[in-house]
C-alpha cells in the first residue's frame, strides 16, 4: 500500500524542476539574451514608428512636401542616422546584462562550491534584465504619450 502511494509521489516530484545553482545561472543567462534581443528589435520598431518609416501614407505626404531628390535623400539619411544612434544607445543599455552573462559564464566554468557564488551573478544578471526593460518601457511610453494633434487650437470656432 505504501509503495502504491510512494511511486506516484516520487514521479510527481521528479516531474517538477529541481532548481540547482548552475541551472539558475543558465536560465537567467538565457532570459538575459532573450531580453537583449527583444530590446534591440523593439528599439528599431519604436524608431521606425516614431519617424513613420513604415507608414506608407505618411511617406507619400513627405514625398509630396519634398521638392527635390536631395531633400528625400537627406530625410532618408536622417532616418538611418537616428536608427543607428538609437541602436548604439540600446546596446549601451544592454551592457549590465552582458556583464552579468559574462560573470555567470566565468562562475559556471570555475564551478565554486558555495551556492552564494552562483546567486550573486544571477542577481547581477537579473538586475541587467531590469535595466533593459526599464529603458524599453520608458521609450515605449515616450512614443505612446505624444500630444494629440486634434487638441491643438489652430483657429476656428471653439463653440462648435
């Protein structure tokens, strides 16, 4: 009777992940890499949306406003320069997570005995992930909280 209850309990407990210190470092490192990739992709999307690069209607309006080919080329160069600048800034924001990943890799290679030597790099990497998402959310909020154009009083009847 006790064997009938012990075997299912053993199977259920083995199905759950037993978190070991080295496994924690690996999981946090993978999460840091995923968050860095997400950050770099999203920063590019935010710049494209902010500059209306993928907005065909806005591109047509800008083309009509630009009289010469030089103006069009200048605008495209400015868009590329801003995208490049934002990507460089995004890479700088990923530095804490990269440092955490490198320290975690050294700890995994060194294989210390004390668990605390595993947990400190894991906390450092998680702090780097926090920095990445802090900056990403800040940029996204700047994109979403623009002044609405229809609230600009540009004349007309205010009582209508």
